[in-house]
């Protein structure tokens, strides 16, 4: 939420834009939530094809039964037609009864109706009796007389099989028409459909329950993550997504990544708070000294001139100390913000190291410290000369600062075809094992009281570390208390930009 600030006649008016969060919430449609989309997708993929397959199978079964019935009726009609021909039923009236009995018996056994028609489509015999003497002009009969035997389902739901009857001289003399309704097939198919529907409903219920559970499994961690992220955006960095699921998938990975991000944010936040409190503390100490010193002069009467000078001298060195802290802080902030991009140039590192030693030699001479410089070979590397000089100078400065009188400091320059190596060793006080890992932290000092004497700010090694990291290099420390310290810096000779 960003406040809009207006100045009206010198008055500060701050208008907070509220309700962005609510606006966000309003837009969210329940049925467009990931959970419902997943559910709808599962239903579309899982149930719709199931219904389509079931209906296709049902139609195929029905078609199969009908085709079988057509074939059956045709073959029965053929049998009857053959018998009519052999009995000479159409011409010989005396010989009809026994065949009619056979036809009646067949029709009752198979539950179909048989009609015998002559060539003018007049019904000569009907197992249903009712149509004898009538003319039947249905397309199947006409086709059978003219062309070929046929079986067909009519719109009234009846199957008609018509087979022509041949006379003695091989001419078509009539038609046998066998008809049957399809109620039994419809009943069978609807029975199958009922059972299938029950099965489908059961399956659908199981599928839907599984889908609800699955979508729950997938969306639950996401919902938790949203809550956690919302809480974090309000500044509660201690929030974590609780994962009970044993299943490992991308959503779980996302939740774990979210937790890692929260860890990192919490760390950054605590470092930031620590840093701010360190800065305040570091600046407060010299400020308090200045206050005490200045007050003691102000409150005393007839202060001798020597005391003035001494106190002002102390005040001056406290001011120097504050200036040093602020300078180092500014350098660090700039490095952090990458405000000034590194100005990489081919640089002869031997010259850089030599320059640093020359500049710091007077400090070493004050303490009778012997400084050796060993250049194993000429090393040229792509570096930002100014920043690298500052980084290495911090190391040499520390080596001199933390080495007692008459000690030794050695700076070594070496390189291979990929890297340059600069090491700074001293015979100084060393660093305790459990503190070696912390010396690159901002404001970290091993012995705070002694450091005030040496004038250290606790920021030098942080600056060195950031600079070496920006050069894509590395920095290692070997140290033994009371024996000395060696810091080894590696910098790639070429930088891939
Ligand atoms: P400072 O400005 O206090 O020197 P640095 O960041 O440069 O801060 O160093 C952090 C701390 O690491 C120092 O206060 C000191 O205790 C320790 N240290 C650094 N270099 C050495 C060294 N060569 N020998 C012993 N201790 C060292």
C-alpha cells in the first residue's frame, strides 16, 4: 500500500489507499478456483468418456441383436419357402394342411408370424389368420418378388423378412413374409442399460470422491502457501507452510521452496535488524565519548589550556572514528546496491600489491614489523583496480594491526592459467577457531575492547569479502591464536561478462 502525500499550504496530508486487498478478494470467483477447475477437468476426462463408451457399447449390442434377428427370420423364411416349393403349395390345394400345420407350429415355437402371399401380393395363408384374402403391399414383399430376399426393421418397430417362392419352372410365384416385433430385444437392451447405469453411477460416485480427495491433496498446500505468503507480506517472517503429506510432488516442492524462501527472508530480516542495531551502537559509542569530553570541559571553570588541547584531541579522534565508520558503511552500501558497476580492466596485480605495501609500510615501521613481498610471477587479471586495492589493503592493514611489535607480515602473489592468488600472512595474535567463520560479518570484531585501540570498525573484512565475491573469486582464512593468520584470496584472471 503506497501512501499518496499532498502538501497543501504547508500542511502534510497523507491519503492512504485502502482496500487493495479487499478488491483483490472480490475479483476471486469461487468456481474459477484451482480446485473447481481441477474437479471439472477430472469430470470431463474421467466421466464423460465413460458415458460415451457405455452408450456406444449399448448401441452396438442392440444393433447386433437386431442383425441376428434379421438373419434368423430370413433363414426361417427360406426354410418355409423351400418347403412350399417342394410341397407345390401354391398350385396344389390338396396338399396344404400338413404344411400349414408345420408353419403354425414353427410360428408358435419361435414367436413370429408367417404370411404366404401369391405373386399378386394376396395373402393365401397367415399364421395370425386375420389377413387371409387381403393384399399386402409393403416394400419388402415387392422387393422380394422383383429382386431379392430382404429383411428390414420398419418404423413401427417390426422386423420383416421377405423371401420369394419359386414354382416348378423356376419363376417367382409368391412370397413368404415372416414378421416379428423387437420388444424382447428392447427389453434385454434396457435391462443391460439399467445395470450399466447403476454401475456407471457407482463408478461416477467413486471417481468424484477420488477427485475431490485428489484436488484437496493438490490445492491444500497451495491454500496454505497463500496464507503464509500473505502473512509474510505483512511482516510475519516466522510463518511456515506445515506439510503433513507423505506424497512428494511439484506442489510439495513448491511449499518446501516457499519455506526456504521464508527462512531466507527471516535471516535477511534478522541480519538487517542486527545491522541497524550495530550501526547505532557503533556510532553511539564515539558520540557518548564526545559528549562526556565536551561536557567535562564545559562544566569546569578555569580549565587549563593543556587540558583543552588534550580533550579536543580526544574529541577529534572520536570524530575520525565516526567518519571512518560512516565511510566504510557507505562503501558497503554501494557494493551491496551494485550502484557503481565494476570497472574491469587488464591490471598488473604486482603493481597493485606493491602500491599497497608502499602506502602501508609507514604503519609497519612504527611497530618495527618487517613486511616481505614475494612475487612468484607476473600476473595480469581483469579486475576493478580501485576496489581490489581497497580489498587487499584491508588485509595488509589488518595483518599489521593485529601483529605485535617486531613481527612479520608476508604478501605473496602467484597465479596459474585461470586464477590469481594473493595471500597475506602475519605472525600476529591470530583468531580463535570458533570465531574464524564470523570475521566477514559486518561489525564483527574478535576483541571489541582491543579494536577500539587499533581503530578498527569491524567493516573492513566485509568490504573485502563483498569485493572478492563481485570479482567471482573466493577468500579463505587459516589462523592460529598467538601464532598468526594467513588469508588467501583467489580471483579469476578473466571475467565472463
Ligand atoms: P577491523 O576494522 O576491526 O579490523 P575487520 O572486518 O577488518 O575489522 O576485521 C574483523 C575482525 O577480524 C577484527 O576485528 C579482528 O578481530 C579480526 N582480524 C582480522 N584480521 C586479522 C588478523 N590478520 N589477525 C588477527 N585478527 C584479525
